[in-house]
């Protein structure tokens, strides 16, 4: 959508006439004029009401424009540290050129006489906020309706704008109360006691002890940025983490893949889980009867794992929020993976302004993690500086995060995947498998470089002391896996039909 078109769309929102809309449906816009006057009157004569009203209201909460002007004048007086009464308010209104427009000093005197009990001010403020939300939703709905009849507006932009307008109408009127330190200490102690009694980690386990000892698992409400250059293994590492949480710990995991299809991700999971070479799963090499049997055995746990994949390309951030809320509520999702951040679409009015759009996506991811109390692992690209820099180690740095400094700012944790072989710093096979997981930023813990091994042919990250494979790289049975069944049993072909819904076929050995 062209930039001028987007701006015109925003202007439509401001130009909506609520009175006209009300006449069209035979109703008056939501309003409470008596309550508006009672609040203004209380502020004029009861100083105790001023701060409470200023904290919860703005001039837009007043339907009557004259009342909004009076409240705005009071707000200016508060900022200038001037006491509020009929004289100071009338003087400020006169200075702004609005005194006659609001009805003059006579109306201010009338307002001060209309005050009800100051004890009811909290109830009055609640009413005004509710009316404001109703009016904002009407304005948003009407703008959505008009855009829906406009064939020049793309459907994707229409959906994005609709979600943004409704969300903004609600969120702009929601203010969280402050909490006293006493109650917070009690809650914190209860949480500490729970963690002490818990034999595992306080967050969602990564499945790698060397990482979990530093992080105590992926913590709820955290935004974790997993960054590396292309083809280093970001998606593979994220899928390993998702698999470990879902299969080993039965925790719901949502994967939003904006780059790869759901089938491609599933094949990667199959490769890692089955311990078969990637070339066999891709079809470059033929599967023998033993391989089919291995697939049948190894995919049983994976097929039942609570992993939910959404592969919508160019997913708008507002649509992501909506889908994730549903998954957290209905599927009890405990961990979220976004692959990857730079492919996600920001607010429609920021399209074309890349740095601001990426910053908006980053902020929204952090806000969503906090709101839903789930950790979000967002994959991110690194700039070419990480490769071109002539440092001895060639390790990536926080400044290498691509396109926006807000990514580093919003993240609770930044993790880099560093493979020396990627930048030509390894000479033999053993060195090529060496990988470092670099925790470069950790808001609530230590930073650390962690040595790991990446088996690219198996799409599997492992700890150096993991005995899952022999030194020759051949898979052997691990303690997590079941024994191989007798080879005289029928073989399972998971690529015929749907292997996860019982659609696979059982084939005798001699048919391969």
C-alpha cells in the first residue's frame, strides 16, 4: 500500500463523526455528560480528586468538547505546578483562547456547584473510561467498515489495519495499577519457595544442561533473540529446543515459521528425531527396511508431541498476537519460536520505514511475551559485519544485530551461534563440528560462551560429552530411545499418507 494511502487511512479514523454514525443506527454515541461535569466540578473544588483524575483520564475521555477543553487546561496547570480553581482555570482557558468557547467563567462556576460526593470520584472515572472505549470501538469499526467497501485497499492491509485499530482502541484505555512492595515481596518469596521445592528448572528446559545451568530454562515473559548468519543453524537449534520441550517435557510449543514451510520443518524434526541422515529423508539416498523400522519407532513420541506450526508467510505482528493468544489459551502453549523476526510485518503505517518497522515488531514481541507470560525465542539475522570484521575469533557482537538497535534493547537475552568453520577458521572434520552458543546478553543472569557440537547431517546440536553417537558419526541407540524391534515385522513408510494421523502404510520388507 502506498505511503500516502496509509496516511489517508489514518486520517479517516480521525474524521469519523460519532453523531452521524449514531443517527445512522438510531442511537446516541456512548456518553455521560452529567458524570463529565461531576468530575470537572470535583477537580475544581477537591484537590484530592485531581491526581486520580489526571492519572486515569485524558481530554479524549470527555465526549463534550467543551469539557475536554477544560480538562486540557487543568492538565496544563498541573504540569506548571499551579493550583487548580475557577480563577486559575479561567485564566488558562483565556490564555489558550478557549474561555468563551467553554461558556466563560459562568460555566466554570456552575461546574463547581454541580459536584457530587468526592468519595464517588473513582466510580465516575470508571464510567468515563468505559464510554471512551465504546466510542473508540465504534470509530474503529466504522473505519473498518468503510475500508472493507474500498476495493483499492488490499485485503492483507485491511486485516492488519482492522486488528491494529481494535487492539489500539482497547489497549490505549487500559492502565495497570501500581503495586506496593510488601505484596510484591510476598509474591516473590512464594515464587522463590516454589523454585526451591522444584527439582527441575524454573523455566522451560532447553534440553541442554550446559545452557539450562546458566538460564535455569527459558523464563516466562522473556524475549530471547537467537541470532546468526544465514545457514549457520538457527532454525536447527530452535527446532532442537522446541523438540526437547515438547517431547521430553510435554510442554506446548508454538512455531511460527515465516521462511520455511511446515512440511520442511517437519522433515527436519524427523531427521533429528530418527537419527537418519538428512540425505535419506530428502530422498537423495534410498531408505532400507531398517531405516523404515527406525522411523516407525522414533516418530511415535514426536507424533504425539504438542508442537503447533504456523507457516504463514509475511505474518503481520497483529495476526501473530491473535493466533498466539488462542494457542496459549486453548493449547496451553508454554514456549514460542518465531523464525524469523525480520520477515514479520510491522504496523501498516510503518511499512517502508524498515528500521521503525523492525523496532515495532521487536517491541510487540516483548510486550506479547510479558502479557501472555511465555518465553518467545525470536530468530534474527546478523549483518555482514560479523563476517567481515577482522577480529581474531570472528565472534559476533551485539552491534551485529541487523536493521534495528531496538532488538538488543528489547531482548532479555541475546544468544549467538558461532561456527568457526563458517568463516574459514577450521581445517579438519572435528573442528568443523565445533560450535559455540554465545549468551551475549542476559538481563537476569550471567553471560557465557558454551561449547557444543553440531551434526549437520543429522540437524542435531549436542553437548560435547553427549554419547549419542560414535566417533565415526554413526548413530547408536541412546538411553532416551527404545530398542529396535525385530526386522521381520512389517515396515512403516511415513511418507505415504499422513504419518501423524495414521495415514502411513505398513509394508513388508520385500517390497523395498
